[in-house]
């Protein structure tokens, strides 16, 4: 038995605290990446998280490690939101609309991440697959629920919708007047069946 296992296979409070601390670091890094890009100084991330530089480097020895962890953390949060929205929203279409809004937030706040992911760092190679493996099934489930409820057209696949949303988000980095959320809202409204 070790400090993180109480003998029953359950995580002890110490392990939960460590996981929560790591999530705090990832949230802080994501917030800094939004405002300053992925090349922001690590000291800015440490200040945002309220920790020392050593704490960040202990969890993430390289910038690439940190970028990969932030990306996966954000993908996981988006994926986990889908079922919760479906369970708690008034309609399946409302759940889909809210999830797409979270997906847009994820896409438009990745300042510099796309460029970093296209570098020759081998750790980045599997992230696109991870992104698709985690998010396409969630989007498909939301679409299926909305189709099953008779709320949207039946002729769109999850990957098509995600590509369409992604393409509408492309101009957000370079044009401060460009509003991808408005255009995505029009796209999502267009999926609705006539009343």
C-alpha cells in the first residue's frame, strides 16, 4: 500500500489533491495561452496558478509537455461536457447548441497552439487523433439525440459539423472584428427542422 492508495483501490485525499493541483496548473496555463499565446513565459503561468516555477517544471519538464497536457485537458473537458449537457438541457438541440458553443470556445482560444502542433515535436503527432477520438463520438451522440427528438435534419454527420464549425472559427485569430460565434449560431440554427 502506498500514500495514494488506501488498500481498497480508491484514491486517497492526497492523490485527489495532487490531481486537483495539476488541473489548476492546466487551467492557469490555458488562461495564459488565451491572452498571451503558447510562447508565454512559464513565470506568467506560475503566477496565474499561484505556484513556483519548480512546481510547473516538476509536472511538465518541457514546454511541449505543458502544451500537450493543456490541449488534452481542454479536449477532455469538452468531451465530458456533452453527456452532462444532454442530461440537463431542456432539449437535445439546446444541448447540442451549448456543446457547440464550448467547442467554439476551445477552437478560438488556442492562440498559437495550431502552430505549435505543426512543429516536428513527435509528442504532438497523436493529439489530432486524440481530439477526433474524444470529440467526434460526443458530437455524434448529441446529433443523434436531436435527430431522434425530431429537432434537426438527419443528413449531417458529426465530423462534417465539427469541420464546418472549425472552418468558421479560422478568422478569429487574425481579425478582431470577426465573430465566429455569430456565424456558428447561424449554422446551428440552420440545422433545425421547420416548426
